C-alpha cells in the first residue's frame, strides 16, 4: 500500500481569501530564459542517450545562469553594446561502456535552437554568448540513478513536489494573459518582445493586473507609436481578463515609464537581459507556470533536472497532474493541494507520503470523497514513469 493521506485543508479556498497575489514571468524574462534553455538542453541530452544506448543516463542542467548585457535602444532600431552571457551549468555522463558522448556540443546546439525560437530579435553569437560547463556526476547519485532491468527508478533525493487545482480566476488571468501576449498577440504585433511579466493582485472582488512589456525598438518609430503599443497590450489583457472573471478589472502596463523624461521600456532585443537584468534557473515560475504566494510551493527548480529520477522535476510535475485529475474527476472539491515527498533510494512510485488536502463544497465532507481521491492518487503514482516519457518528448511544460 502506498502512503496516501487525504484530509481537510486548514484554510479557506484561495478564491475566497481577501487578498490574492499571482505572478508569471514570461518566456523572455531572464529567469524563464534560463529555465527554457536548461529544459531544452535536458531534452536534447535525453534524446542523445536514448539514441546511442537506449536509455537516459545521469545528468542535470538545472544550474544555468544568465549575466545581463548592455544595449542602447533607439526608435527605429538601436544596438547591443555588450552581449548577454549565458552559462549552461550542470553534470552529464560523458562516457558509458567505452563510448564517449558529445554532451557539450549537444547542449550548445539545443540552447541556440531554443533561443532562436523564443527570442528571434536576438543575434546569436553577437547579442548573446552561450557557454557550457558540464562536469561528471557524483558517484553515489549515479549509483542511485538506476540499474539495468529495474522498472521503477530510485529517488535521487529526499525532496518533495507541490501541486494545486483548480486555478483561481486570478491565476487563470495571469497565466492566460502571458500566453496570449507571447502567442497570438505577438504574432500580430512584432513590436512586443517576449520579455513580458504579469502580476495579478486581487483585493476582494477587484483584480489589478500589472504588465511589464518590453517593446522592440526597430518596430517602434516614435513616442506615439510606443504609447499606441502600450495601449494595445492594455486593451488585449483587459479583454481577456473580462472574459474570465465577472469581478472588476484594472490593467496597467509599463508603470515605470516617464514619457516626459523619455524613460520608457524600449529594448533592442525584446529582453530586459540586454540591460542589467540577470537570471537563474528555478527563480521564476513553478512547474504549473505560476508563482503563487497564497499557496505552498516547492523551491526546487523543475527545469533542467533529469526526468528519470530527479524528484525536483518528477514530483512537481506529478503533483500538479494529480491535483488536476482529482478536481476533474471528483465532484464537490473547491480547492486542493497535493504534496508528494520522496526518500532517497526509495522507488519513485512509493513516496514517503502523498498528502492531499482539500476544501469541499457545502454539503460535501472529506469522508464523502476520500476513497475516490486516494484511488486517483494511487493510480497516478503507479504510472509515474510516464512523466519521464512525456518530459523527454517535450509534452510537459516545466515553467
């Protein structure tokens, strides 16, 4: 029997709390750039090992760092004066059964491909310099990593993952607004760079949304064009928020701008990393894409960790999936948080504890749904290795 616990959550639903704060750092934020590069390198290394030896070998790339550059943006197009420096840091298996692997060149190629996709205004090699330092893994962790013929890997660490569901209206607004801006909206409006950060603050039944949106100078000809671009972002986010919630909504964009002084959020690359904003893996969004101080969160970095037995990745992804599945399949749950704790050396489908705590609707008790929740948690744990497979295929988002 797996150690699955189901109990009542000792607080009200987040949706009912007086104050709620939610943040999302968009794909172009320096921390998210590090997350994205680390995860792209992780997938590339997994694919390399699978192609060469038929299994994923020990590695981790979750210490990637970004050092900001320096730029001189100008209406119609400026220039990068000092390049951004990105250092891919971690551990990787470089030799296995006499075969050597091109791990560092694989990492560089994956990083370049990722940056070209998410930051098209960035000139690789001149606007950004990518470096890689991958050492060999610790012997004891490599031994824990797994042995041939073992179906369920052993946990590499005593650690935990956290997930919750359903998303509140504020969480949905923040998450979907960034995805809209860095998706359909950016395709229609090239002046918007990928460095978009959204902060949602709900007090009672009023939602304030603050957007920081980097504008790309070569697509902005003058101050009037800049103010139009800001107004366009404000309008689109307002429309999206009002389609999600009936609460009153206020949206402000680039609130640090001083138009009279000419101090505005104008960039050459669409990234704040060109102008003094550094980044690190794990300092931004959690595995569900949000930063949620009203809820418990794991401080583990999800991106870049090995998807086979690195708990900081697997249990954060799994906890989120468990919470979403329970809420989808079990009626009467208003708020659910899931915490799954591992113990190093123990099979990852046998956690130290899987703790599901919930707030039920009026007329529903924890006892009414306990057995259903336990069953779903147990089923998800039994299928934990599918998280590995989907992470390698890039089907799961980690930030």
